[in-house]
C-alpha cells in the first residue's frame, strides 16, 4: 500500500470520496506526521468494522483529545479502560431506562416543554438550535444527573454553549491543523479555546458529583453519577482501578456531548428538510393523523408508520452528520481487501461513502425516503444504514437516539407545520453544512454562514536556554519548521550561512513576543526580528518552513543593500499566496524582465497623467472638497473616517487608471474598496502567513481562497472596463492608464512573448489601485489618530506656537497647494513623523538577491530571500533621537527649519522603491493640511486621550484599530 496524491482544496470528506474513485476502497494518505488509511464503500467498511471488529476496535491518539481526555472516558479511550467504561455505560444506561418505557415517558414529557416554547413564538420566525439542543440535552441529563433544567437556566445555557462551541471548533481548520502538526500549537488559538471549554465543563461535573457524594445512598441510586460513585466505593483501595474521578468526569462529558449533539443536529436537519420538501412533510402529517390522531406519539406507533419511519431514517442518511466517522486504529496486524495493515495504523472508515454508496442506494445524492420502503410501502431495513457507525465502536446510545428521533420528530409534526419565514422561498433554503465535528445545517431562519476570525498571540516560542529548530518528517524528507535562528559565522575568507542551534542565551527574555493583547502574526515576526538583530547583529538568517531567510537590519545595512548594491537586491522572491494571486504579472510582485518593462511603463505613464505636476494637484484639491463636505455633514458627531478617507484617496488613483471619479456611495466603488481592504487584512492573517510558510497546508486554510475569490472579482471589473475602453480607443487621445496600456498592447501585437497582455494589465491595475489606496489612506488614518492623541501638536500646526504660525500665517483661508510645503516646516515635519512613527510596512516587501553578493562581509548566494527590516531603519537609535516616541522635532533643526533624513525610508529604497512615492507625498500633504485647515479633531465625548489605542490591527500593513473622532468646523 502506498501513499497517494495530496489533498486538493476541497472539503476533507468530499476529497477522500473523490480519491476513493481513483485509488479504490482502501488507500492511504499522509496527514502531517501520520499515515492514514481510508476505507471507502459499504462492503469494505463492513468487512473492517463488523467482520473484523476486534482488529479495528482501537482509537488513535488525537492531540487535542489527548490533552483534554487523557485517554479516559468511553468515546476516545482505548484498551482495557475503554472496555470497562463501555460495559459500565451500556449497563447503566439500560438500568436507567434506555430502550424502555421509563425513558420514553421522559422524552414525551420533554417534548411538551419544547412544544410550549415553540408555541410561545406564535408562528413568528424562530431559530430552533438552542431550544432543540436544550430539549434533547434534558433527556440525557435526566439519566446523568437525575433531573432536568429549565431552558433559560443560566448554568444549563452555559453548558450547552460550551458544548456547541467545542463541536464547532473541533471541525475548524486550525484544530485540524493542530491535530496534524501539534508542534504548531503555540501558533494556533482554536485548540486552546477548546481545552479551556473542556476545563469549564469538567469543573461543573466535579462540583456536581461532589454534591452527589454527600447524599449518596447505594440503595437509592438516583442517576448515572450515583451508580458510578457506588462502583467507585466498591473499588476503593483496589490498585489500578478504573472507577476514579477522571473517568467519571470524562464519561459524563462524553455522554452529555454525544447525547445532545448528534440527536439535536439530526432533528434540525429533519425540520430543514421538511421545509425544503413540504410535500414530504404533508405525507408524514397525514400518516400521523391516520395512525395516532391527537394522542401523544409513542414508540409502539413506529411499526405502524412506515413512511414516517422511512423519512426519519432518510434524514439520518442524507444529513450524514459524521461523514468521516470517528477515527479507528488497528489493534493488531490485519489484512483487508488484500492489503496488509500493521497494528497501530490510523483508520478513517468513511461513513459518507457507505451512506451514499451507489451500489446500495437508488438515489444516493437525493433526499428520497423511498430508499427505506418496498414496492408496497412497507418499511425496509438496509444493511448500509450506518449513521451510528458499526462494530465494537458503534454508538453506545444508539437505542436512545432512535427513540428520541422518532418521538421528537413525530410529535413536532403532529402539532406544527414548518415552513420558511416570509420572503424566503424554498429555493433559498441552504442544504450546505456548517463547520463542526458533526455536520450541522447552516442556521435556517436567516441562513447565516459563519466567518471564522482567527487571531494569534504568538508566532514563535523560544526555549529558555536555546532556540528550538523544530522539524517534521514527511516522505523521508526533513523539513525544518518554524523558526530556527541562524547566525552568520566567519570562515577564513568569507562568512557563510550556518545554523546556530545552541545560542546559550535566555531567548525567552530576548524575544518576549507573546503579549497579553492579540496581535498579528506579522507584528510578532517584526518584533522578534528586532530582538534577534540585537543578539546577532545587522545580518542574520532564520529558517521559515523550508526556506532560509536573511534579515538585514539597521539603516547602514539596509542602505548598503538596497541603495549601494541596488541591482543585486532588486529581485522579488516567489511567495505562494502572491504567486497564486498575480502569477508573476504586474509590478509589485513581478520578477525579471517583466517587472522591468512594467515598472518603466508605469513610471512613464503616471508622469504623463500628472504625477508630481499641477494637473494631479488640482484633482487632489477638488477631491478634498468632496471629502470635506462629507466630513462636515457629520456636524461634529462621532464618526469613523476610515471609509471616506479610503474613498477620497482611491479617487485620485482611479482618475489616472480609469479617467474618472466615483461618488463615495457608488455600489461598485464601495465593493472595490471592500475587496481591497479585506484582501489587505487577509494577506496579514495568521492563516495566510502559515500558508506562505507551509504551502502544502493550503487545502486546510480558508483565508487564501477568499483572497483568490477577491482577486477574481476585482479582475472581472478591470476586464469589463478595458473592454469598454477598447471600443472607443484613440491612440491620439489617451484618457487613462488603461488606454495607454491598450495602445502599447496594439503596438506589440506582432511581437512574440510580449509583455502587454491581459494578465499584466489586470495585475498592474490591481497593484496600483491597492497600493495607491491602502498606503496613503492608512497613513492618513494614523495621522488623525495621532492628532487626537497629541492635541498639542495639532494646535501647533493650527495656530501660533513655539515653531511658527503655520496654516493661518502661510495659507490663510486659501486652499493649500504643494508650493506651500517649503514654507510650513512644522507641518511638513509632522507628516514625515507620522510616516516614520506609523511604520505601516515594517518588514518591507521581501527582496531576493539577483546575483551572488557580499554584504557586511557575509556571502549571500543568488536567489536568497531577503527581508530588509524597515522598522529597524525608521527606529534606528543611531539615526533618531527618540525612535519610540512620536516626535516631529526629528525633522526640525534648532532654528525650526525642516531637515531631510537619509534614514527616512517609508517607501523603501533602491530599485524597488514605491513607484507612486511622488504622488503619495503630494496627497499626504494636501489632504492632511486641508483637513486641519477646516476642522479641529478630537475624541468622542467620554473618550479620554489615554483611552486612544495606538496598537495596530491585523493586516498585511500596519493599520490602526477602528476608532471614531469628532470633526469640529473651525471658525
């Protein structure tokens, strides 16, 4: 048996079903460090789980489960502990009525409480997840604790919330990633929440059984917990016993979770399917009326109601709530379908492939109750019906679950008819699943899809005495994972890159990057690199995934690389997400000759359309008028200016790219800005960073897929525009950047391997729009936050102070122009200091060496990934008096005159310096000065200056967290 192809970017279950069509019913895949054998199809799964039940009865160790359950309980335990706990559980559940009249009465009683709660809604739209969970949970709670809870009981609601969250978290990409790569645990957040939730549930259970112990009477065992405690007392003093508190806690939590989640999820699918197929709901209700009438449904009615029974079974088959099953493990060497599988192999019996096996089901992909009916309408059992799994690990509560499903479902349809809310058609009902270890339907009152947002507190964790070089084995290749610090050691002639494993330093103190606030992964990297540069000097290397990266730090070193040896450091490395997005086209992430041609064309065309000239200055002044009117309309009330600043700044680059401007509320414009902002945020998301480090994990991650979808939507808009431009193109009247490109494209038609093709045009426009909006608007957003934080600086700009009377004296009431800048040194200094302090691209965009090169005595080969640490330049203590403080005097001499600083590199430097630097400087000065000429900005009422937060939000660049301000018109 051999490892087959890696996963595609599809849901895991669908992907495995697809692989089974290619590789057969038994195949293996590599999941992280573990080889997994997948069993597919009814015959194969049955042969394994039923015919060879003992050999496939083990349960593998899953990292997040091992941390929470520690091998105890019944669901994820193994060996003799599992056997003892399972026997006890089955016996005790039966003793407390499972499958008997006693528990049936409890279900009927609980249904009445549920029905009354639904009835109270008076036919209005309702979301039934919580009340359904509560009703079903009360049945298992009556066994476990000997009582029931009111649906509004805060303790009960909290327990249900914790269970629901953990079921969802277990199915998320980050927990799956942790289970595959537990060494990445310090990077990920999902499993930590999961573990914390388990601790809270366990604390409740421990308090409960402590109370029960006080009143325990072995002759009057009121609950499952009582029975366990009696056995515990009988076993007291027995070495290596099983009836200890850890097993009690875990068994109760297992039964509560499984007893609530699977049944309530199936019932929710049942009601959604009844809304989707009202004709089936009607037939069920007709059978209920005929057989039961107005009497309460009882389990004895099931044999008289074949259609209803068939519908309940088909709901379970179609909903397919546990498509991958819980994993198994072989307890001995075994042969299956001619394949030898060794003891201890991780097995995935693909239940979805059984419940949709085309050899067993007439219409496997359709909701079709007739699967369970013969030609005479009588109920037919199907061997391939395995929603509860099969064999030794079949669900211990199967009998209880079947009873609950029939009684709750039948009772609800006896009393109610379910249909979509007003305005929602049947075709609007979404049968796609949500995220979880089980597969719940999406919420079906409002049909909301949950977007997972993930923030991470750590990027790298260092051992107290040494840096760890973490590695994983896969396909006999050693891949070094995460961060291995590499020092540049001297050789006799030149200095080579060599891995320094033992630093013999206290790196926990040097690299304290795990802060109490959630911070972006790129911000963690930046802080860590700064700390490493203090230890290893201005040139050092780190191992990130499979790639060795050289970090250059400090003004002198960055300048020597990017300016003095500009050509050698002018290339751009291939970064997985940006290769996916641009395919090497455009200007920002392009390479080689394509980049050179596109950059020359871009610079020339931007200048032709007014960059640095009076024409573009007039556009900025005009656009400021629209912006000021929009701000003025707020009438001094608190507002978030970020979107309107985005729009104003975007209209400047749009005027060049498309030859027009948009109204701020134009739906297409708003959508383009949203796509840009979301893509910038996602590009700095921990999951995208992980994808760039470990691209083979891409199939697990969602953020990179959203980025690609956003790219496609943006490109589609560009495509429509240049098609329209092409219809009226006049090479003697070029109205826009797109026109200029199309003219070059026509001139190049006869050239083979030309550069002026659609791919470059789409990427160029996307690059220029994104860079032209994001960097300037982000800097302006920082500027107003800093003016709120430092009102004395805002005051000095606006009126007489120790420097100059700036705006009033130089401009008065006239519109600011770029010519005023040289006469306004303090304002110019403030704008420069905003750029330095905001430090919006601290890591710069990465570079790559285009040739072998020596830097500061270190030999760096061609093709090396380079990070010029811009933050180390903008905060270099040798260049700035107060590098960590917002201090405009950095750019002023003793006489208050503006002073240029060579270490001012917010636009980077060298061959890859920002192509729109001139335009950006003009926009920053004119927008900032114009707005402060007309308005005074201050925090909203009730917000003090100390409340203003200067820590950044998560994004590819460093953006301020959302804030509101008041803009008061100056008299």
